[in-house]
């Protein structure tokens, strides 16, 4: 039989109040903060280096870009680059690549990164790194620039 002294009960109550309660309160606050400040993937900005275009704009580069575009990009972005390709996801149409508003102020390196690394968060525009060489991606960028002119 265990006999508890009043001081032992007081000690237990004090310990529960002083150790358990702050722990519980802290966890409750953390859970509240987690749900009230969670950010969606759309709000997360991914910082990437924006490279300079090392491939000069030329007829050869544009022709090479067209060849690669037809092979890999046309299915989603369409023949004219307006985003009407048959392989495009029906719920998220690809951007119109010849629309000045779409790429106004967009650097060549940003387009390169989008092709090479894909477009987060859902990656409807999947990454092409490893399937298309960097030089060919730059040729595609030059081809897209020729469409805007």
C-alpha cells in the first residue's frame, strides 16, 4: 500500500502545472500557427540563377530551335506557339508563346530555366534537362524570340 503525503501531492500538482501545462500550451500554439500561416506552393518563390544566353541569335540557331521545338514542344504549345497543342492538359492550357504580354520583360535565362527545370509547383511544364541539351534549349529560346519579332 502506498501512502501519499500531502507534500507529494502538492509536488505532483506543481510539477504538472509547471512542466506539462507549458508544454501543452506551446504545442497548441504551434499547431495554431501551422494552420494560420501555412503557405501554398504557389506563394513560394524559387530563386534560380538567371543565365545569360550564350548562343547568338542567328538563322542557324533559329532553325535548330524550330527543329527541336517541333519535336518536343509542339504537342502542348501548338504549331504556332499559341498554346493550342493536342497534348496540352485540358485544365491548364500552356501559355501563348507569341503573345507579347506573356513574355514582356521576360529574360532569355528565365525561359531557359523554365524549359530546363520545369515550372513549379505542379510541373505541368515538365523539366527537359537531360532530354534536350543546353545548347538546343538556347536555340529554342532564340526561336521563341524570333516568333515575337
